[in-house]
């Protein structure tokens, strides 16, 4: 009896908080048929927002993957100077409000900022361009790959790398032939999380964007802009597009979450 | 290959794993490095392999100083206790790894891997993954992988430690036969004295980071340099304040010169062997003696009897 | 390999050894440099920006103060509700069995995958002005709580689930044989075991809620009484007073720091107890 009560209470909570609202977006989007949705998504402004989101993701993700794998490997295998500081810096983006991240990038690259002063005097604007938005995105999505890779590397141990070394492999050979294949699912999982965050970031990117429709909006910024401009069809269409991408990401997360740990070697 | 280890020391923090260790390993021999866990024997092996750097001292291979040569350039084979199998590669790929690194031609790799898989009796397992093998099979694969590059020196770090008793016994005999065929200079680390005694040509006993004694097994057993080596290499018991082997004690029911009087406490029959435990008359630790069943019958020993114990070549105190 | 027979040889003078090749330091050096430039420098810039004689007045100004109070309160409320629902969810997902359980389990991560602005949009569509169910909470403090509950949903569940999985059911069976009633078993045996994980999850949820922005902007209606700290930071930047924004930002940073230090302490103590 109690078992069923708890089960349905929990499922009901999930339904009200999660499932019903998400389903509602689908309903709202197609309320007036498919063609307005298509029109909204193929509009110049929507296409520009999608392109900018993709551009930022395409730059931010590889940078964070390469940084994440190399720093993760250094943390797990080599002696890092000031390891507590390195760990603190890696985890900071998770602990910070995205708006504060945006603010930090804003302050640093503004006309009077430490880096901004130099950039402006040399005619290289960064703030209010896609560059600042990309920097903010790299910042907020920095920890995902490192945090996936380090525990798996520690679980893996360095015996396979030692075996490769004794068999004549150089550090790079042993990394690419032995270590990377062994941690590949953790890398994939961390990459999926990085993509999700890069595509979906709102607060950090908002502060450093010039917020001009058709020019400097990412897809999430575009959603907000359309709501404020009382254009719900466009907002819901873009929102649904992002939701569908997230569902795909969720499928990816589910598929890889159990595979990312080291296969037991006993 | 001959190996010379000269005054090698190694510490981990304030733990001294090796202290001024000097050892010589003869080419073509099967040498066991024997000692209790934590005694430094694995560290010694890893320093010879180049997987660990000595704090001081030198390692010479065939007379050449290799102290600063990285592991990958030493041309050795290494077998790890927990196999260190490349989990994402098949058995075939595992064995071929070193050959691929050495840029061996494809047909030669095929030929060599097939040869080795036959040698370790894994012919039918080429396309399996390590996770699909038993512990013994995985260790044989690891051995094939190490031998593939035709190393001049084979190092095995507690190779059978993670296996169960029966498989361990099989692999041990198989390793000895393999060595007799291949003649590669081989060093293996073990904490199992029986394993060392059974297959090694020479044994180096390591304890507390130092070499206690080295030599052929029978020398170490019969002429141990100290109490530690004596008690580590075989069963011991105390008689008249001295360590002796239980099978060296002579038992008599009548007093003999220099014999210790004792009261028989227990008679344990173990088939062919019978073990008796007797308490010395003056008190002290009970003495264990190993006899054959026939000897016990001849002496008609029963619990409570007074017996006289002595070791023929050890004078009573 | 070191176990019982640790040999400790008393102090021998250390010998000189060659310094490790400089090359080995290049990787870590680059990594630290990159982190400092990307993360450390901007954070330092914010702290420096906030270090202004107006710091105290910005933070204690009546509106800002009430916003900070509400932010902490609503984040705390969300964390407490999460602790209860998160444990219930974890329990149902581990101990109960019903068709579609795997889908429900996967769904828990949806708030991690969904962009925060879409989370806000999602809530707005069902609980906003044109709500089909007639529940319009837009522009109320309840709406803010809803949004925070949505985005922090996975934290407690994902922290408690693995602990529940490893819990020995024998202990519960033994307690039941000794006559303990289900509630007593839960309170005396299960709760103490999952409490550290619950606290960890709830602290993470609290930290996340403190700085939340995207999911809140659409549904809170930008009204003075529903504003949370990140919204004020955003407006301050828009209004050209980054010093004030930086001051509030530093307060948020400080709170996050305290939470994470507390968490580190908690994990260490817990690890020491079970070590």
C-alpha cells in the first residue's frame, strides 16, 4: 500500500514538474499547425541564432575536450604544481553563477578592463562580439571533460601505460594507443555534457552579447528575445528545437553513462 | 643478458624501499627475488626495468650503464602481477603491440604472434578480449606479449600471485619448462618460498630493503646466512634457544648426550608424515618435530611420554 | 605494495640527484597558465572591480539586501524540498519496480540537458498567464521556487541513488526480524546511511539555485519582489554600474566558496569514517 502511494506520489511530482511542462512546449509550438513553426525556424533571425550557437559550440567543445583530456591526464599521472589551486580553478565554473561568469568576462574585456584596455587600443574588439560569447562559453563548460576523465584514469591505473612503455612505446604512443581508447567512453560522455552546456548557455553569454536580433543572438538568447517581443510562436519553435536537441543529448547520456567506467580487469 | 645492480637505494617519502642494494644476475639463469611483501623486491625489479628511478646507484645491463635509459629502450619483457592486459585490444592485438611499435613488417607480425600464441597454448583465443579469459589465460597472454619482442631479459613481478593454487602450480612448472626452451635471462619476484625453491636456479632473499643472502636454493636452505633466511625458506622450530628445522631433530625415548628432555603434548598424523609437539622440561616454547609414520611406530610414541630431543650437528647449550 | 612489514631506516643523508628534465614541467605549466588566464584572471578582475569604496553600500542597499535575503531563502527552500523529493525519487528508482522505470531514470537528467532558458519557457507554458490548467504563478515567488526545483531536480537523486544501491538489505531484514517497523527501519538504518549523500546533493542544489538565472527570467516577470541576485547583477551591468554588479557577484562567489569548503570538509570526514 505504502509502496504504491510513494511510487505514484513520486511519479506525480515528476509529471507536474518535468513531463507535463515539456510536453506543453510541444503542444504550444504546434498549436497553430506546422507551417508557422517552419516559417519561424527558417526566418533569417532564427537561422542566424542557430548558426551563432553552432559556431560557438564548434569552437568551445574541441578546446575543452583537448584541455580536459590533457589536464585530466596530468592531474592523474603527473605531479601538478599547486594541485589544490588547479582543482579549485577547474571546479570554479561549476560553483559560479553563469551571470557572474559573464560579468567576469565583461569586466576583464571591457574598455577599462585589464585585457580590454590593450585590445581596444589595438582595435581588436572582443566584448559584445561572438569572441567574448565564446570565451564565456568555454569558461562555463570547462569542467565537464576533466571531471569525467580524472576518476576513470585513476580507476584505470597506470599499469597498462607501464606495460606499453616496457614494450617500447613512447609516452605519446602509449597515450594514443592504450590510454585514450581505454577512457574513450568517459571522453564521449564528458563531450556530450560540454555540447549540451555550450548550446544551451544563457546567462554568461547574455551579459557579453550586444543582443542585436539577427546578428548577435544565440538560440537561447533568441528564445528570450522572442518572448519579450511577444512573438511566442518563434520563441516556442526555437525552444522546441533546443528541447529536441537536449532529448538527443539525454539519449546519448543514458547510452554512455554506464559504459564510461573501466571494464573490470579481474 | 647479465645484470649488475650497484649500490641502489630508493625511498618513497620516508619509507626506504631499497638500501644500498648490490646484486649480480647471471645470463641465462632463472633467478627468484624472494621476500616478504613490502620488503623491496618489486621495487628492485621495477628499477631494473626502468619503471622506477633509483635515488642513487647504478644498473648495468651487459656491462652498460642503463641507469638513465628509459624503460622503452632497455629491450626487456615485463610481466605484471595483475596482467596489465590492454583491455580494449584482443589477445592478438595485445601480443602484436610491441611488434607494431617496433615497426615490424605485417607478415612477420602475423607469423610471430601465431608462434607465441601456440607457445602459450592460446591458439584458439586470438580474437577474444582479455575480459573473456580466465586469470591463468590472461597471464599466459601477458607472457606472450612480453616475449613477442624477443627481450634479452624477462622480468616477472609476482606473476602468479593473483591466481588460485592449482593454476599457480601449473603455470609454475610451465614457466620452468619454457625457460629451459627459450633460455632468456629471467628474474621473477615472489613471496612464496616453495615457488622460488621449485623453479629458480638462484634465489636472492630481500627483506627490509636489503639483500639477506643469495645463491642456489639448496645452499640457502642448508646454509642460511641468518635466522631470517632460515625461517623464510622453510619450517623452523626452536630447540634449546636455537632455530632448527623440524625434520633435523632426532627423537629418542632414552636420554642421549646433549639431548633436551621434553614431554610429548600432541601427535598429529598427516599421512606419511607425522608431526609431534613436545614441551621442554625446563619450560619454554613447545618444539615441533617432523617424523615419518614408521619412526613414530618404532618409537611407540604416545601423548604424555618423556622424549629426548637433539640435533645431531648442533651441540646443546 | 607497502603493507605490514614497513621498514623504516633512520635518517640517512639525502644524496644529490639530477633535477627532473625541464620538459616534464612544460605540460603542467601550460595547463596552469591556461587555467589562470581563462578562469583565474576574469575572477580576479571581478573581485578587483568590486573592491571599491561603494562595496558595502551596494550590498546593503535596501533593495539589494531584500533580494539577497530572498535569494538565499528560496534557494534554501528548493534545497530542502529537493532533499525530500530526491530521496523519495532515489528510493522508488532503486527499490521499486514498474514498467518504464528506465525511462523515468533517464528523465531525471533532463534538467541537466535542457538549456535553462528552455526550462523557463517550459514552466511558463504550463504555469504562466495562458496556462491551460488555470494555474498562473508567473510573477510570483512560487514561480521562482518552481524554476529552481526544476533545474536542481537531479542533484539529490543522483547523489543518493548509488548509496542506496550498495546498502545491504540483510541489515534491514535483520532489523525487521527483530520486530522493527518499516518507519523505524528507515529512520534508524537507512536514513543515517544516506544522510551524507543527501546533504551533499542538497548543498550542490543550493549552490546551483543561488546563482540560477536562465530558468527564472521568463517566469519571474521581472518584478521587484521576485528578483534574485543574478537578475540584479544582470540589470546593474545593463545600467552601466558594473561595480555594484561585481559587489553582488563577489557575495555570491563567497557563498559558493563556503558551500564547497563545507562539502569538502563533509566528504573528508565521511571518507575518514568509512576509510
